[in-house]
C-alpha cells in the first residue's frame, strides 16, 4: 500500500509533536523554578542528568534526584514545586563535591554529579548567591504548565 | 451516494467553512440522528488516575501497608460503605451518592493491560484491546447513526475516540470564536456563488452551506442567551470547560455526546499534592455543571461518564508517588444512573505483578451506556457483546 508523501510528513510531525508532549512536568517545573533560560524542548536547557543518572531519564536517579525523592517521602503532601524549594532551602551538597545543591543550580552545574561543579571559588560564589536572594530565589508561587505525561 | 461518501462530504463542508463546530454544521446538514435526546458527557482523566486513592479501601490493612506515606487516612475518607470511601477532595460528589446518582465501577480495565499512556489510551478510545484500530468508539457512533455532528470534543485536538478512518469529529476550544463571518465586502460575491445552479453532491454542499449560514445566527443567539444557573469554581480550568459544555447543552444544539478532559493524573512523585488537587477540581467542576443544568431544567438529559487510561500500582514508590498500573475506577453520575459501587473490590493480597487485577472490561461499561442511555445498539458500535453490572436505571 502506498502512503502519500503528505501523510508521511504529517506522521513525522505527529511523532515529533508526541515526543514534545512527552516532556515530564517535573522537568518543566524545575526549568521554570530554577530560572533556566532556553527552550524546554532542548536538553541543553536542562539535561535529564540534572536528576537522573542516564541521559534518557528514568531510574536510577543521581544523588540530587535522590535528595528530591527523599523530600517527597519526608513530606508526602508536597508537590514538585515544594520539593524543589525544600531541597534548595536545605543547602545540602548531594554529590559531595564541595558545592551545595543550590549553589550548583545558581552556577548551572550538575548538583548530582561530582564531576560537574562550579569553577568559581566557593566563598565568592556563595556571596554572589546570597546577594541574588539565596535559596529564596527558588521559591515558587506558581506551578509550571503541566503537560501530558511521559509515555513510559 | 454511499454513507461513507456522504459523511466525507459532510465533514468537508465543515472544514471548508472555517472548522465550524458541530452544532452549526449539524444545522447545515440536517442530519437525522437516532431517536433520543439524551446526552452523554465523557470525561477523560488523563495520565492514569490512581483508583485506590480515589475509591479508598479504608478497612483494608494491606492498603495502608503498601502506602505508608500516601494512603488516605481512614478518618479523612468520605464513607460510602463499611469498607470503601471516597477521597476527601471529592466531597462535592457526595450529594450524587446520597441521592443515588453516583455509580462507581471497580477494577475496570481490559485483557493484557498496557502500561504506556499512549497505547492504553488508544485502547480505551477505540475499544480494540489489540491497539490496532484507528477508529474511535464515538466516531463509530457518528458513522452508525449517520450523523457526523452528533459529538464534539471540547479541547484543541480531536482525540482518537472521536475519529474514524473517514471522519474527524470537531473540536472546539472557544465557542464564541466559532461564528460564520465572511470577510467584509465579500458578502455579495458569496451570495452570487451560492446562487449558481448545481446538481447532486455540489448541490448538497451548497445547500448545507446555506443552512449553516441561516442557522448560525440562531445558534449564536441561543449561546448568547445562556446565563449560568450555578456558580462555577474560579481558577479551575476544568470547570471552565464544563461551563462551555453547559452552554452547548443549553443552546439545544442537538448533540448526543460531549467530550473533554482533565489532567495530568500521572502522579509518579508527590501524588497527594497533585491528585488531591485534581480530584477536587474534577468534583467541584462536575458539581457546578450539574447544578447549572438542573437549574435550567436540563439535568435529566445528561449522564456523565469518567475514565482514565489505567490505574496505578498498589505500592507507593520511593518518591511518594505511584507508577503505572492496571485496573482502575470509573465514575458514572447524573440522570439515568442507579447509584452504588459495582464490581468486586481489588484483592490487595492477590495482585498481578504488583497491580490490581482488572475484573470489569471497560467495553461493557460503554455498552451499557450505549444500550440503556443513548439507545444505540452497542454490538454495532463495539463489534461484539460486552456486559457490565446494572448501573443504569
């Protein structure tokens, strides 16, 4: 059976669209709440390895992802915005690289990967971080747009 | 002209006229539906609603053992029976329960459950458990009764449920935007074109268009006359959608099925925050919608059916959430419903790969609504006979 070209193009569009739709709401919330700029459709804006071990997401989680999961367990009525805010406020160094999670979010390095850490001196970075509002800058009063769920 | 050709042409007439919503196109085509003026409102709970925290087995120790962080405490449950109760956010639905107008169906699913949102939703939409069919059950209703305008989705994209290989039933996301307005200065030319003599199919399309124009104003007038008979909750997008559906019902547009959705119920983490909120929005929206219709004397015409593509696993995960499961809970409420809890409660100590085992085929629920409420032969629509408990009057 021959499939007209326009249908193939349409199918291609649908597949792309569906993968766009598959972005989990948790990542969208983190992008918005951590003030990351760039298209949420691009992994370069916030890689899955921000919280997950694998670049494709899913289990297992890295130490920062585990911190968020622990926050959920400790506060079962928290939503994702509350959990992100809580982890930032805790000023914990999940990956034990010498830089607290909130500082790494501020510096746009990976808070769950010890190989990724800010180049800036800790004291200088901390001063800049606190001057910018400290952990409170990651408070959220508004949830990011909740999209349809991922398909796995 | 063959029926499928008729439907294709009719659909074309819709798309040619700026995606005219179903009620306008219906007026144009003068399609005759099967007898009956009953309306079914189908609500899709997207993402996989967790049935166990919806219809809570509060007397079952295994439930609390499996969910140490996210179970609904017994004292918060809205008691329905000695063993089951509703999630506390669903209090607005208790008036339906108290008056025998709320039916809850337990452990609903299908053979060989699929945990993918996309695949499972396609199965619920088509009624084909192999997932192969690309024809939706509501689309098939339109084809069967010969009325391509009998159903409308309120949303931006028409779901598979309202599609067939030949038809894509309309989606509306703003009723007021759907008006037939010719560009200024083109009215006369349009009249001339419409006045040209035509034959056969061309005449049919022209006639449909003329009817559409003449009826557009009337329908819009009806819509503009609508005055909500109830207060809808603010900051609730789902309730806002239902208000628009109430306008459609009140405008007497002749539609048999209205479809919309709420989501996302995909609560992998922090379930209590998200599901509590969503069930509250769902319940308060339905409550306002039915109050509105009742106040306009239309409540007896409308039955609401709510489903989700699957339930969730029995045990919570380590993010205070739940992952994709199998059997779930369906709701049916409003007119024509015989209230109660139908089906066996899940046996939480006899699971299938950690999931609630499905016991009621969802196609049986569709079939009962088709046969008893819409008065449309279910075997024709579903392709076989399916059964369900007698949750309809």
